[in-house]
C-alpha cells in the first residue's frame, strides 16, 4: 500500500471514530472483503503462472502488478523488471494511441474480450499479439485492474499473408485465359510463351497458336531487349519488380509503349517456375503526356521570351521617353528651319527604333497567342487611299508609279482591325517599294462575291471575301526561297542588307496577323519580273453606306491654363522625372520628384499632392505597391494616381487598367498626351481664340499686304488648278511643293497668314500627317475668303 493510500486510510480511521459500533463493524467487513478479493486475484495469478501464454495484470493506470512465466518468455523481461514498468512500455509505438483508446473503453465497462495488438519485446522485435482481456472489480463492481492473456500470432499472420499472396497469384494466373482487355501472358523462366489471352491477341496481333510457338523476347522492341532481359533476371532471382514500362513490337511492326505488371509463380517449395505479366498499351496516353509536356515547355519558353522582350522594351522605351519628349519640347522653342529639321530627324529615328521594338514584341505576342484583334468599321476608300499618301515621298524619290485600284464592288465600310490591317499593308507596300527600282507598285482591292445586298432595313451587308493584292515590278523572289521568306529574321540570299536594310521580321509578322484574321497570304513571283502578294480575308462584314465619326479628342497645351496644383512624379529614372517637370514648367503646376516608391510614399504623406504620376517598375516599392499603400490610407485615398509605364505588354496594360490607377501614360509620352490626361483630374480652363484680335490682325494685314489684287488672283488660280484635286487625293510630294509655293507667295505679298498656312502644310506633309493635310486642304477656301473683296472671287 503506497503513502497516499496510507493517508487515506488514516483519515478514514478518524472518521470511523465518530461512527456507531454497528457502522464500525460494517467498515471492518468491507476491508476484509477487499483483502479477500485481492488475495483471490493473487491466487489466480499463481494458478496461471506456468501458462505458455503471457498473462499480465496491471492497474487502471497501466502499472504492471503481475507477470507470469509466459510473459517473460514472450517479451524478454524478468518479473522483477516488469513490475517496475507500465504496460504502455511494451506496446509498439504505432499502436499506442489505439491501445489507450481500448483500455479507456474497457475501464468504462465496455466488453472488449479480444483484439489484436502489436507488442515490442525487450530486444526491439515487433510481435503481432492476440489479447483476451478480463476487467477485475471490487465487491461493489468498481473496476480495479485489468488482466490480459496474450498469445504471439506473428508466425500465424505471416502464414496467412503468404497464403493470401498465393491465392492472389492463382487469381492472376486465372486471368491468363480470361477475356480481359489487357494482354495477359504466361512464360516459363526461359521466356517460352505458355499462355496467351484474347487481350494479348488484340494488342499484339498474334493468334494464340502463333504465340505459343514464340519466345516472349520476340515481342520486345529491339532497343529495349537488353533492359528487358535484365529485369527478367532480377524477377527470377526473387527481386520484387512489380511494374515497369517496356516497348513491345506488334505483328505488323508497330512499336507500342506498354505498362507491365509481373507476378513470379512458384511451386509448393517456393521455387520459381514461371512469370505472368498483365500488359496495357499506354502509347496514346504517353503521347498525350509528351504533347502536354512539350506544350508546357513551349508555353514556358514563350513566357520567358515575352518577359525578356518586355524587359528589353522597358529598358529601350524608358530612355526614348526622354529623347522624344525633349525633342518635342525643343520643337516648341526652335524657330530656325534647319534646327527644326534636325529635331524631326531625331524624332523620326526614335519612332523607327520604337517601331522595330514593337515588331519584335508583336512577333512574340503572336507566338504566345497573346494578341487579340479589335474590330471596328472603317471607311474603305479613305483607309486604302492613305497608303498612296503615306508612301508618296518615297515613291517620288525613286520615281515609281503608285497605282491604286479599288474595285467598284467594294462597299463603303468594312469591319476589320484597322491597326493590324494597316500594319499588314504597310509591311507589304514598304517591301514592294524597297525592292523596286523602276516601274510601279500597285495596290488592288476587290472581292470575288460583289453582289451584296441589304439585310432587312438595317445598313448591313452580307459578308464579303476581301482580297488585297500588292504587286510590284521589282527584283522578284526565287521559287525555292518563297516558302522561307515568311520565317522570322530570314532574308533572300541575294538580298543586300546594306542596300535594302530591314530585319526580316515584316513578312513573318504579316503572315501571322493575316492568319489571326482567319485569312491566307500567297506569293506569286519570278526573279527579275516582280512579285505579287495576295491576301484573302474571308467573311468580312461590311456597310454599303458609312460615315466615320471622329471621336478623337485633340488638345493644344497652350490653350490650357491649370489652376495652382501639386503633382508628385515617382520614377527611378531622373530623365523621365525631369521631362515631365519641364513639360509643365510654364503651367501653374508644382512638380515634386521622388526617385523610388518608398521615398514617394513618405513625400505623399508629408505634402498630400493633388495628383500622383507613378512609374511601374521601381526599387523599394513598385508602382502597384505604392498604389496599394496610397489607396489603403484614408487620408490619401482620394488622390488620383496615373501609371507612367514603359511596358507595352498587354498583360501589364490590362493589370493597370483593372487596378485602382485612374489613368495610364505609356512612354514615350507626348506633351499633348500629358495635358489630355491631367485635365481629367486637375482644375483648369480652356482658352478660346479671340475673334476680335484675329479680325484686327487680319485687317492690319490687309492694310499692309503688297498688291492685294494680285495675291487674291494667285490664290484663286491655285484654288482652280490644285485645290479640287487635292481634296480627292493627297499626293504628299505635290502638297509639299504646294506649301512651298504658298510660303513664297506670302513672303512676296507680305501676308503672314498665307506664309503660316504654307508652313503648316509643309510640316504636315513632312510628317505624313494625312488628317492634318485633309483639314488644311478643306480650310483653303476659307483662307481665300479672308482676303477676297466682294465680287472678286467666286468660291466654287
């Protein structure tokens, strides 16, 4: 009896002093009964002490109180050692949780007579043991101990497992003659086939009679025979090689990828006698997996390429932002003609570099499937006529004839991606001019199904197949090279890069874009006799009547007056910050500069600007992280934020547009684009032209004009001889000359309005600005009207 038990009995004795004699007698009787119970338990332990089975008794906490001879022989611990242990010490770790649960259930009175448990011996061996339990109680039925009779069934379990495996082997063997869809083959240890089921016949093509005369090696593909023989040797020596992949060859010579599951069959003494295989054709599944892997590799490659090109684009567009931006700012300051030409050369070269970068990015986006077409209705005649104007200077320099042939069957409006179709034609016509030294370049547009008609009352037509041909009388392309020419970075072998220039990207991009439009492109060419590129775009929706609305918003920065405001510009490139600061230096806007996102955030908290312009790629905090911090701060979240990005990747642009950014400026940014974005968020007013000043200025000019009647007569002559033709077509070279004549005429008659008009026409022609040219041409009768006296000039 332990100390705590002694204390308990002492307290009980004190209480007993207060009891009646009868109560005391009852208490003594209870103690006697308990002692008798324990004595009976000890006797029971003695009776079974010599049992071959292990008999263990432990209290409800698991402390071992009895340990017989069988327990010693089973688990290796002597009685003295065991009586110092807890029964948990001999439970295998994997079963301890389950054992505790069972004991708890037994202690609660639940009848769990027998169960299996894994025990651990003194030397660490794990035994499978079958336990029979007895819950021992006092005379009141209260549980006091648990007795277990335990038998080692490890060998029995192993025997049962071996029997089960044998039965499974027999079951597998039975499948040899089954109707399984899988091939099942039985062969002896030398490889001679002894059984061949229906699935094997369907898989490999040999009948059962044919197969039984063969060795299994004959259906192994030659390149796998050595590996197959090595595997069979391992199986025969008892190595467990349950499943593996092998290439089999069918009767008709077809190579199959096959998954084999093997079973080694033995005799009663365990000696190997045969090998059974269940075989499944996984050729298609493997091809699908290979294709999937190839696709994933290609997609990963495209992603890496796109990321590389996006980074390269960012690195190039960032400095170009400053180059083109400052060239534009200088253009507002420089008056001298030669200096203006220098600036135009800088801007032209910069735009050329950006065009090259965009070409490379386009090719990457097409290959990655990231380009989406944006369709809209365009004015058919205006769209195709533009190309005569765009290339007129180049054509004039070479002395070529440009022929535009638009069939009468072509409707007024067509539903296309205007930007991408323009890119296609720009590449084709540009190449035609580049490789044609004499003769002509012809742009022909027609359809093979011109009989279009209205659908109900709507102004819609049945789709047409739009055919565009670009024909030239140039150097031509050899037949063997005509397929290669559409590949990226490929140029004709006889083509001189030094003479003709180019990167070899144009035609590759052109073909990909045409295919995106569900169209086709063909080439008909002969060396020395020119080339014809034929583009066919099927089922183009069209309109018989079409007028293009002009939704574009134009702005002259000098017409905008901002109220006092503070704008913070965050960009890690100093030139980009300085350009925006200089572009706004004549306004009422104060520009604060931050060289990274973290600095920007602290400056914003301290100064609270009216607007934030943030670069996307910055150290510390990037643009998106800065945006999140600003929009999460209740004191700052009202501030509009404009993204200032050098990326032209669609995914980046979409992320910006879906974010909390209020606007987007893509580098390089023009001053007009900057102002157009700022007026959306900053208080300002727009200046209107002062008609009084304009009229007064014109009156003053009329007073100082030298020989006004002759000036008016010259203007009328120009109007009659030139203007009507220019309104229909805009040959750039002739309009350029027309502008020079007007400048000369204005200088001769001291008429600055005429001189300025001529200069505007000259600049529009030099920059190939077709829309400005058309606007100026349409304004020519108004210009004449300013100088005419009543009755002198009749307009039209």
